């Protein structure tokens, strides 16, 4: 009888979690988002070399308008690839587990993600407008970390650990200005891949 009660409680807990949390997030989304960022970061480094920019030179460098435009386009493409992979693997996982995708929990999670990300996006646009490029990478890491921590209550709790790691990387990179690309690759590339692999193994 006690075992039956425990099974019933576990079933009720599972139903409550499904209704209040977005649990269709696939670890493979993180892996492929990380790979996209990793490839994009390496491409940006080659782009610097192609334009005669010694990235690891401590001297302040003025970037040309064309180079800045290429960097922005590259960033947008990385984001689009990451979102495409995220949507694909999320839909695949939800179909496999027979779970609805568009729920109240999904809306809450997206809203809590969107507020810090929107604020960060506007802040980064202002940095680009004022040509303060050296702060763009730290800012993206910090605001992304805040978004993950903020959205954690509506999805897997593990997300907050990724968020804290992004925040720490962003804070550290503020004291190593000029090396933002390295921290950006570590945060959006390596950390995403490691997090995705852990999540895939844990929740597959």
C-alpha cells in the first residue's frame, strides 16, 4: 500500500512539473548551440587576421566599418543557427516524449528569458553605436547569464548553473578587456557543449 502511495505521489509530482516547467529542452540544443558559437568564434578570429588585426596585441585597435559590419552579421548568423538547432531538437524531444510545446510554462520561460536579453541587446547596440567594442563580449555573457538564472524557475533547475558560469566569465572578462573573444568562445561555445552533454545524459 505504501509503495502504491509513493508511486501515486511520484506521478502527481511529475504531472505538476510538466504543467509548471518547460521540460522539452534537449541537451543536444546546447551542444549544437555551443558548436555554432565555437565555429563562429574561430571564424571571427580568422576574420581579424584577414583584416590585419593582431587580436592578442594589447594595444587599442580601431576597427573599420566593414569589419564591424562583418562581425555583426556573423553574430546574427550564429544566433540564428543556435535558435534553429534549439527549436529542432526541442520539437523532436517533445514529440518523442508526447509533450505539448506551447504551454503556460513555455510562455513564462520565454518571457523571463526575453527581459534580460532585450535589455542586454539594447545595451550592446548602445556600445556599438558609441564604438565601445571592448565591452560587447562581457556584456553579452553577463546579460545571457542573468537571463538563464531568471528563467530557471520555469525549466530544468540545472539551467541556473550554466547561468552562473556565464555570469562569472562575464565578470572576469571585464578585467581582461581585449580578450573578450576568448571568454565569448569559452562561455557560448565550450560551456554550452559541456552543459548540453550533461543534460543529454541526465534527461535523455
